[in-house]
């Protein structure tokens, strides 16, 4: 058995192993400022691993080193531009990776034109799904009224399109009159930002522009697409892609003889908003409310939304109510109830 201390082969092997360890450590601690030098260090680490493998007389050692060579080789020969791109894109990746679709269920030319401009402004911020692909997927569901969806229907749309969020657009131009302005034109776009995972309406906004002519108002509306895209990006950053966990509660069984539902002591009727009145909106808003054993509202979800301020009107009315808790055999218990509000168009005077 040869003495390793007197063997030049073992001496070269130990020297190569030390160099490999040092250069590999340097490669793992590279920074953006020293990117070119760091790539060079990584390549040197690969070279050192090869030397160790060649110097080793043990087959197992050669295989172990070879595995390290493969992993280092992959990193070492990546182009510097690709590495730099990864570093620059790392921070905004979470938002940019979210997939979004823009839909125009009314199939109006003005809606489609505005949706195209909005998509162009979203493309630099998020991953926008092709309009034709999204429309085909949406149409396959035969949705009756896409502007007044339940959360279950909204989730099905998100699933079939394969997106995290989607935007429903309705744009039109109307001639208006007022006491201050005898005649003018309003170009408007109603924007529904829907969470494709939960079906909840994340944000609703109405962008309205006025002009002396229809073309003037429509141009102003098109110019507002960039700001709307920025608002959508901001809302998607804050959105939760999965629903919050719910506490345990009981669902009222109307056939039960021992159960009494949670009920308000006095019902409050939500307002039909001025915005809904101006745009002739007829819609249904459903709210699921969880009432604890003390009669407090612990959770309120709008499970069928409408926009135009009607969802907020329903939420405000429900929270103003004082509630009697649900009971089973005379014992109070947490209960979840469904409240439905139908809003119909009011005749304009």
C-alpha cells in the first residue's frame, strides 16, 4: 500500500480538491456587479471538478465528482444576458406570471375596440391570453348574463379559460343632456375585474368621458386605457387567488322542526344607486352572511355581483341590521344565511 504523503498523485488530487472547493464557494456567492467574473469562476470550478475526477483512482469518487460537474456545467455556460434577465425579472415575476383575459360578452364593436386597447396596455404588465382563445372558451359555457354572475359561474369561466383573473368590458356612447349643458356625448366603459379562482368581483369601475361629439368622447375614453390597466395591475397584486378559510357554521334546514334561522330584527332595504339608475341597470345581488351565536356578523360574501354600486349598497344595508342568532333546540349556534336582492329598472321621469 503506497504512502499517500509521498505519492505525487495524491498530492495533486488534494490540491485540486481544495481549488474546487474554493472556486465552487466563490461561484455560489456571485453578485450582479461581478457577473462576468462570477461566470468565469463557475467555469473554473467545473474545470477543477474534472481534474479531481481524472486524478481519482476510485470509481465511486469519479462518479460523485461527475455529478457535480453536470450541475455546475449547466450554470457555467448559461449566457450572461439570460442570467441578468433572470435577476432583473425576479422581483416583478409574481405579478407578471399571472394570466389575465379580457372579455366582451356583449359583442359590441365599441366594447371590442376598447378591450383591444386595454389588452395592449396590459401586455407589458401581465400575461394576457389571446382574445380569440378566451372568447371561444367563454362562449362554450353559454353564460346568460355575464354582467351579473354568481361566484360559481364566474369560477367556471376562469377554469375553462385557464386564467387567474379576467376583465369583462362593456363600452358604449350615449347622448346626454343636463341643465348646465344642453347636449353632449358620453363615452363610457364598465370594467369588471373578476378573480378566476374564487369567482369574486375584485374591482368594478366606470370610466366616463364627455365630449361635444361622439368621436371626441370616444377618443378620450381610449386614452384612459393606460390608467385603467395600471389600476387593474394594482388590484391583482393585492388579490388573493384562493378563498379564505371559513369557520364552522350550520346551514339552516327548512324541514327541521328544532331549528330556527338567523334573522334580522328589522330588514333594511338597500338603495338603488344613482349610477344604476343612470345606466338602466336591472340585476340580482346575492349575499351569504355568517351570524355567530351572539348575533354578530362574522363574514359577508357577495356571491352574485352586479357592479354599479349595488354590491356596496347591499353590504351596507346588511351590516346596519341587528341580527337574532340561529338556534337548534333553543340553543344559539353560528349559522350562514343567503340573502337575495332584486333590483329593477326605475322609470325615468
